[in-house]
C-alpha cells in the first residue's frame, strides 16, 4: 500500500471532504449545475438562490456537522474504552435522548423536544458515569456493560411509547429514530462543539495515543489519566447528544469512520480526530444527499444510507488490510 | 497496601540513593509489582507516604512526577497503532513543554534510546508487528527516553535473549553509576545479582522484608526462606552461584 505522511493525508482528506460537501449542494430533487450555484451565490437572488440558501446549504451543513461529531465521538470512545466496537451510542445516550424527544412528542409538548432530548441524554450520561465510576478507576468492561444495560432498559421504554402512541405519529417516530435530517436545523452549539473537539484532539493527541497502552502505563508516562478520561467521556457524550436531538440516532458513522482512517495508516490522534471529522462529515453529507434524491420526492432516513455505504467500505478495507499484514 | 483483601508489605521503610541499583526478589504474589506501582504514584499506600527529594509524591503533578520516577510495568494494553520511533518517543511525554512540538532534546533522547537498544533500523516499523523480544526492547527504550531520576522496571528481562539481557543490565549499571540515577528492578535470576546490583530487597511470603547490600543479603539461608526451595551453593571464578536443588 502506498504510504503518505499523516499530515499530507489530513490535508488531502480535508480538501476532498469540502469538495464533496459543495458538490452535494447541486444534487437533489431539483439538480442545480455548479455554474448556476456560483452564479446565484454571486447575484444573491432567484429561485436557485432560494433553494440553495434556504434548503440545500443548511441541510448539507447540518449533515456535515452531525457526521463530524459522530465520527469524532466514536474515535474518542474507541480510545477511552480501548474497544474497537465502541460507538457514540454505546452508553445508551441515543436511547436517553430518543426517550426524551419521543416522550415530548407523544405527551403533546413537541416544541420542547430538543430540551427533553438533552434532559434524557444528560440523565443517562450522569447515571452511567456514577454506576461505572464506583470502583478505583474507569473499568472499560464495567462501563460498557453498564451502558448496554442502561440502553436496553431505555429501549424497552421507547418501545412502550411507540406502542402506546397514536398510529399517525408512529411512522414519523420510527423514521426519526433511524436518523433523519429532514427537519434538522444547523445549530451554532453543534458547530462550536465540533471545533472544540478538533482542538482538543490536536492538543491532547499524544496523551490520547498514550492511553492506548492502558491507564497504568499512561500514568507512568505522565498523563493525568483520570482527568483525561472524564473530559473524553464528556466530550464524546455531548457530541452524540448534539447529533441525536437534531437528527435522531444516525448509525454506523461513529463506528466505521475511525476504523477506515486507521486502516489507511493514520493512527496518531492529532490527525485521527480532525480526519474523522472530515470523513464523517463527508460520509453523512453523501448519505443524506442520496437519502433525499434516490427516491425523490420521497425522503429516506439518512441512517439507512450511512449503513448501506459504510458496511461495504469497511468490509473491503478489512480484507485489504489483512492482505497487507500477512 | 491491600490487594485482593490481603495486606501486603506493611512496615516497609526504605531509602533509595542516587547511584544505587536495587533488585527486588520475592516469590510470586508477595507484592513486588505493587511496591513499584506504589513508588511510581500509580497506587497510594494505606499508611505512610513516598517521598522524592523530601517531597511527597502526591504533591507532584503527574507530569513532573514522571520526570522524577519512571515505571515500566510488566504488562500494558495492546492498542497502539504507531511506529516504533513514535512509541519510544511517547516516553518523552512528561518532558515536552508544548503539547504539539517535539523539542530538540526529545529527538536526541529518542534517537539515543533507539540506538542503545539496537532497534534503530526498526524505527518505521509498526510497533504491533514486532516480535516479543523486539517489543520488549522498544519498551525498555521508552523508559530510557523518559529519563527519570529513579527507574523502576518490572521484570525487564522478559523475552530478551541472553545478549540482550547482559547488554541491558550493564547499561543499567552504567546509568546508575555514571549518570547518577537510581534503579529498582523486579528480577528472578539470582545469579546475576552480585555482578550487576548494589542492593537487594527481599520480600518474604509472610510480608516481612530484608533490605541491604547484595554482599550481606545474598546468603543461602535467606534465599531458601525467600523461595521456600532448597539451593546448592557453587563457587565459580570466585563468585558464589546458587542452583536450586531438585
């Protein structure tokens, strides 16, 4: 396999992902040629301008930020738990947020769905941390098992809400739970959080690298392990919440993207985190573009598309990787 | 301290001086590794404290403590994806002032450690792809790069071949004597002791211990109590060797 430096790989991926995002503005139920995009941006008026500024651009932006947050969250959790199967929803955060949002919808306070989502997820974050933290240190196994138990319990409650909800609301709810950006709005806090995590990843990259040798060795090297673990847990959880309350539990991005990048030979968190943001962002933008155009005017849940894209890519990379190894 | 409900190592009082090279001997499960973890500030003692230059280790930040006392644990988790050079460079974590840049010193110390453990030609190899012995050399090199005042090694000879063991032990000898560092090592090979070490700490199964210069502590009766095994004493080139008798 051709090897390029990690920094040039980051530069390449960043450029590519921005290009992909811009290209996706032109696709949709009405396709807009790139020349028209440039023209309408310059003039700032016309039908195309309305479509771009009111519909396409906000949609691409929210998709990109969601993907970036999910991929970085997954990357941080895989390091924190030292488990390749970790993803942003492993602690049941998405279940907590879903319970809040769906609860608000069913009990007729839909305008408060986002605060309720935050509330539900926040409770899960605190609960899991409190239960798992009772011993001397963050034991990854206890943390994972606690999270899986909490989310199993919450999923039961979610099923209960779905069963008891009026039939006309059910389809929308299921749609949302699969991950759906149709009604999502770009939020300043989500963007700020994404930037914060990138900065964190760049500055604390070496400490995160050391964490992959386990807490004991990281401590002996001089890493303030406990503090770092708290910050990582909090950032990764908040990133997941920020996505779920807007667009539902978009699956697969957080699990797959960090692996995809590691398999290309990038491993240092200083590069891994920002690259996860770029690749995750681009992946959700592409998935969302497909979701709103392949069956247009019917919109599909973006979560279905991320899985359909992610699965073959990861399987391909896994096979290729084992060839290189042997 | 308590491990698994047992009190290990009570009433231990020990002063380590620069230039000293200590070996820790004891049967399995007597608390040798725990003692090292305690000294490195990874675990806290139930009673008492660990002082470095007269200051309690709990008063240090993790980074500044790692510049005073460095520990190479026996085990670590295997999730590191980087190359050998970066792995060894991780030892410099506590020295880098900036979070991003590697200083000139960091570069030099890393290169010197790679050369010393003869893994310079493996610099760009993936750490995970190394053999057990090569990995062990990279691990030893990372503690060399960390360059603390007190080096703590938990069974560092594991996986090393004989030439590697001899080179490592004589390097530690030089390090303590010429560079004025202190070293403490968990080791099971009693016949290497008098050649390379200045002091011995024996930890007995009943929790008692014996510390002192090698010449005083290394006796047939002490070793037989320590390991609950009979030994034969053999003289070879004026040195006493101990062979377990079957």
